C-alpha cells in the first residue's frame, strides 16, 4: 500500500509539472532575417537602420516603464499612437519621411489596463520632452486613445488623425466576449500563437498579401509584445467614455475592407465627428501605413500642413 501511494504521488507531481511546463512554455524566438525573408531587402534594411538611429528612451510612470522615441527637429510636434498589435516603430516609414519637418514622438504602450493610465503616461512623456501642444496620429486603439485625449485635453491638440479606428461602442465587447474572457487565463505562448494565426488568416489577405505587414505583425507575435500588454490593450479598446465635439481639424482615414473595423463602426465614427474630412483607401486592410506607406504619408502630411 505504501508503494502504491508513492506511485500516485509521483504521478501527481509529474502531472502538475507537465501542466506548469505547458502553461509556461516560452514563446518561440524567430530571428529578423527569417521573419522578413519575403520582404524587399531594402525595406527590411530601412527598418533595422531606423531602429539603430532612434534609440529608445525610457520613463517610469507609477512604477511602469514607458518606452518611446523622440526626434529633435521641427517647431511642431506629432505624436504617433499605435494599435493593439503595434509598437513605436510600426510608424518608421512615416517618421523617416517627416522627421526633417516635425518633432516626432512615438510610444509603445506598457501593460496598463485603462485609457486613463495611457493618458497619464503619455502626458508624462510630453512633459519630459517639453511639449505642450501637438498633433496626434492614432490608428485602431491609438485612434481610440486619440479620441480620449481630445475629450480630456482639447486645448493641447492642434489637429488629429483618426485612422482605421472606431468610436466608443458596445459592438467590439460583444464580438469579443469569449476571447476576452479567455485571454487572462490562456498561456502566453498560446495567446501569441492565436494572434499570429489571425494575422495570417485575416490581416494578410486584406492587405493585398503584403509581406511587410505580415512580417511586422509576426515579429510582434513572436514576443515583442507580451500577453500582459495585449490584455491591457484589450481592456482599453472596450472601455467606454464620452467623446468630445472638437473644434480642431480632424481627418478620418479608413479602408473599405478593414477586417477589424466593421462598416457599422466606421459609420458611427463619422457620425460622432461629422465635420471631419474622410479619406477611404480601397482594399488596403487595417494597416495602410505599412502596405500603402507612401500614399498614407502624403495624406497626413498634406492634412497637417494645410493652413
């Protein structure tokens, strides 16, 4: 009987160890060359050169480390805000084209779980960099955050570009109720694997099978972003607030085949901001600043320079 108990105990220990190994299995590492092997080599080199030339700065806000870059040129400042699966350098093509004309700040969101925390961190960065007024360019979650900033600090924003985004709504929470409930408990490696599968099945085809879009998102999905960051960003996406009625110039950029922002949400966004100028990309998907970068940059540059 004593031997039987030992065997049972050993089996339980092995079972628990297996569960722990399954849950804490590391996210696989994928080298840059492998991720970007189908991307034009000149584009991949451009991204690597950008990262080398723009070292990250860090700022502690309420015990959380924010990472960002800031360029030094220009009397006017543009703040770039990425989406749920982005980082500071997802805008590198726009920043490279505009940094001789503007001072530019681009951030990566840390694992915070409310729009108020994102707001506080961003304002701390602006204070450190000595920026009072600014233009804001935000996409997806970043466009949602830009609307929140407009509601909280309208006096500080000169112009706003809301790209591939949505207004406060109930649809996204309803559509993602199951995945939102699973996200806190899934292992990190599995969470990121699911996101990579969504990139391949949903984002890639609607981008015109753009290899850069897929490569950059897969880099995010192979560990550049943690599950904690994704979970916090999800909570921000479904957080509700009262949008403002701004008097500043607004530009809405959208795509007619956006797989993540339904037509209903695009129509709601335009209804919230009826005075906004609207530019609609054809067949560009959710990331036109990656797969239509030249046109996208020209559009925002023209809007920001209009008297």
